[in-house]
């Protein structure tokens, strides 16, 4: 009994598929060999360059201080721990102590003004609201003065260097 047309085409397509698979796998093997050779060449070049560097450094006479500087150059130190909220507040207070004082004066005047409003003392309430505005103005002046001071301080430090 002769194979049908459908059976012939499926057998031929199976053989073609197997042949293509073998070609693909041989191409992959060749590509892998080329990549491996490229890697080996790169490693060989790298080792030659490193060898040249070490011989050129060893030929020149380095002082012990220069050697220590070279060793310290490549040392890694961890970053400082993050600053807590209290530490940051303390640092900012030291940099510009008038700003927190002005903020506290503003809050104090506002609080007492609201207390006077609740009591019905309109004269004291108006006085405290004016005091609050003055304290806010003083705080703004303190912020501007602190920024100006830091700019001048940084400018003089850069001039010294």
C-alpha cells in the first residue's frame, strides 16, 4: 500500500524540521565558541594591561606616603547614619537660633490672642494679634539674616581654600 499524499508531506516536513533543528543547533554551538574565544581574548588583554600597570608602578620609586595614599584611595567607608528629627532640629537651632525663638513667640502671641478672644477681652486680643504679626515679621527677618550669614560664611570659606 502506497503512502498517501498527506503522509508523504508530513514525513517530508518532519525531516525538514529535524534538518533545520540540527542547523540551528550547529549555529548556536559555533556562536557559543566565538563568544568564548572573544571572552578569552578579552581576559588575556586585561591581564596584559594589569601586568604592565604593576610593572610600571613597581619600576617607579614610590614613597611610603604615596603608597599609603594609594591604598587609602581604594578603601570604602560606610555613609554616616541618617540624622534623626531631634538631631536635625538641634543642628538647625545652632545654625540659626533666632528662627525657633521667633516661631515660639508667634505661637505664644497667637495662643494668648485666641485665649483673649474666648474670654471676650477685645483690647488684649487686638494687641496679641499685632504682637503675632510683629513676631512673624521678626521670624522672617531672622530667616533672611541666617541665609545671608550662611552665604557669606560659605563664600569666605571657599576664598580661603
